[in-house]
C-alpha cells in the first residue's frame, strides 16, 4: 500500500488550503491506513488553541483536527524549528503531536510515496 504524507504549511483562515487539506486527509483515511501528517513552517499555526475564525468570517474547521484520533491517524508530526520560530511549544497546540527536528522530519517524509501539500 502507498504511504501518504499530508503536509500543512499555510496559515489557517487566510486561504482554504488548511480546510481542504483536512477534508482530504479525513477522506483519504477511509482508503489508506498508512498516512503521516506533517505541520511545518506557517502550518504549525493550524493547530493553535483558541483561534477566533469568526472574527475573520471564516469557518471554524480547526477543532476538526481532533478527529484524526477517531480516524486512526496516529503519525502526526510538527516541526520543532517552526514551533521555535513562532515562540510556541506543543503545549500551545490543540492536539497531541510529536515534535521533530528538521532532519528527523525529512527522514520520515522520505519514507512516503505520495505527498500532498496544503
């Protein structure tokens, strides 16, 4: 079976990329059990707690990231360097993730055959 990677690298609520990526991720989980999710660069902000999408007239899709557990998506990684750049830690995030250094993240990504970026 093909190992899928979903990379989130955009800010939430500025484009539809995050919402569409989450929708695609949850849909793909019905067909594949081998999915790895990465939050890198600006994408780490997708997982921030206490976002206020109503203030930008955006749909609140962020809480739906909690559904990954329900869909058996367990390989969820965040870039430690990106967290550091935003002055964040995993405690600031909505879900439990594994923070990886850039080289570890790159190694895990290299194991994936198909990569989708949002």
